[in-house]
C-alpha cells in the first residue's frame, strides 16, 4: 500500500509534533517522567541512497548464506570432516545440555528466522559490527513506519513491512498458511513485550494470522501438542513458537523443558532454533580464519564470501593458550612486530589501540553492549585489566578482539521539545536492517537508523539518539 498524508504540507516542526503524538507510547521504557518517547524524534526518516538500499538487500542474502554455512561447518566439525577447533570454539563455556540440544537432529538444518546486523555507516560503505538473531525493534520500527506513513512518507519495506514479513516468516517456518504462533517473552527480555504486542496486534489487524504474546508461564503442554493459555481462559494450539529469550538464561525460564520437548518431537516449530553456536560473535573470527577460507567459499560461494569478508571487521578469538615461538596471530601487529602473545598489545599507545573487546555469546554481558570495551577509551591500567580479564574468562565466556571503526560523521535534525524547534547535532549512524527468512530467501521488512551524538563511542538506543526508519532518496547516504 502507498502512503497518503493525513495532514499534508506541514512544516518540519509540525511534522515532529505530529510524530511525537502518533507513535504509540510505551513501546520502550521511558526514563523521564512526562515523556512519551524514549528517544529523539526526527521530522523525516533517515535517507539512504538507492545504491545503499541495493547493497543492504544483498547483505541480507549473504548473511542468510553465512548462517547456513556456519551451521554446516559446525556440524562437519562435530563429525570430524572439518577442523575440530570450529566446534570447540563455538561450544566453549556452554553446559553439556546446551551443546546436546544444539546437535539434535530435529534442529539440524534450522537457522534463525529473523536476521539483524548492526551496520556502521562509514565513508566508503558499511561495516557489520554485530549480528543478532533475537533482535529488539521489531515492533517499534513497524510503529514508526506506520506513523511516518500518515505524513505521506513511505519507509523502506512500506508502512506494514515489519508485521507482513514477520507473519510470512512464521508461516514459512511452520509450513502452514494457517499457522498460529506465540511470541514467548521471558522476564529477562520483558522490555520488549510492549513492542511485540504491537507487532502481534498489527498482524491481526492486517488479517495475516493469529499471533499471541505471552510469558513462558502461559504455555501449556498436552499429548496433543503445545498450547497458549489466553487471558479469557481459552487455550489455542500452537504451530510456531518465537523464542524471545536468551539461551544463557534458559534454565531460569519456566516451562522451558516442555517447550523444548514439543520442539524436539515436532509438536511445534521453534524459531530461532535453540542453537547457541549460531549466536556467537566469534563466528566473525572464523570467517576471517585463513585456514577456513576454502571451506567458507565452498559453502557460501566465492562472491558472498568475498563480500562478507569485506563487510565483517577483522576479529580474533582471545585464546590465552601459548603459541610456538615461530608462530604469530594472523594479521595482528604490535609496534611493527607480529603478535605471538596477546600481552604485546598492552604496550600500545591509546592511538594505536584501534580495537574493541566483547564477550562472544552465552552470557548476560553479550547483548545490549553491556560487555563492550573500546580499547582506545581506556587508560593503560584499564586496558590491562580488560585484556587480562578477557583472557582469563576464556573457558567460561570467550571474548573476541575486533577492529574498531569510527562511523561517518553527519548532521542530523531532531525535534528539541524543550525549545519547541528543529535542532541539529553532529552524529554517527548505525543501520539495522531486519531480514526475515521466507522459504529459500530473505525478505527485508524495514531498516532502523540510530543516530547517536558524535561524542558517543557506542551507538545504541539512548535518549540522546535519533531513532527512525529509513527512506530511499537520490541524495541519501
């Protein structure tokens, strides 16, 4: 559908006023009393050029191929037909029950149904700093696209692109056109419940299926299948369960055994699948491992491999085990000398520490930028503690070292509510495309732009940031 302005010919200030009232409140927790929205409003969506959109669409296809290749290489490593260190790295720090779960035949070929990279806009394109298979933003990106549509502005994916693509993914996952689904949101992920409710209600409003948002306690298991108990006491049979909870928290989730039993015995389809190895940031390091290049090329194809190799920043697993004296870490140099011991990095000056460290996965610190440290922000003492701590945690929670990139600096308009006017700030942008797996391909449902002030080192959803969907413009970025 197209977008027709309800109130045409508004000034930028009036558009911002309209959006502030039109975007549903409560989609994210608001810290300040009296505020409706937890971020800054822009009078228009973030503009991307047609060339950028074309590249983003290619990235979705490549990441789908990447997940499939990662899944295959892990299973081959387990069987002994690919290097053993692949599965050893991806399984490290996880209890045996999680590892056994990931290797269940029932989930053998499954990959996540939603794929969302974090793309940092740089001077000559993009860098993918993260990859998330249980992303936030599904609902509030859809709600914002709908609000901008009322101003006659059609975002990438269209005004209902997010709910339509999500519903298609659920139907494709289940193999049914009449699939009933539950989005199961844990207490740990409770901040996402309001936006997921918006998403489910939008799917219902569009007549695209029955989707319910519930807590794990609302799931009911019988010999006939898995059901969701609704507020009116009715129970609906489920065909798909969307897992909106993290695997590191699995054993704290009520009824997780029943949900997993139903998924293992084909009583319900679970997406994303309970495969912790597909949620590890060290997969970026495996993509860059020179010994694995022939395997990646064989699984993904030459072109997709080359594109992702350029998109994903150079990443290394912070493995503390000693190397032979004649060996060095591939493409890592300190003070002009190839690195043989991670502690050579400790003597680097701040300006030479163009790195970021982060926990790889399966940890409460591995999402929401909680465990991320930018090396050149740290004093020498802090850098020493960070690196030594990451190396010491290898057996429990592996960390990665990744090249740090500064985003492209740009001028961003926003609505200053205190002054009741459009103001501007210098910012850097993170783009989050939402891809939904449908059959043998992916569908782009929308793109979220988060523009943070340029003095913020990490770009995420903060009150000082502008958050908006993206639109295509000839003069866009």
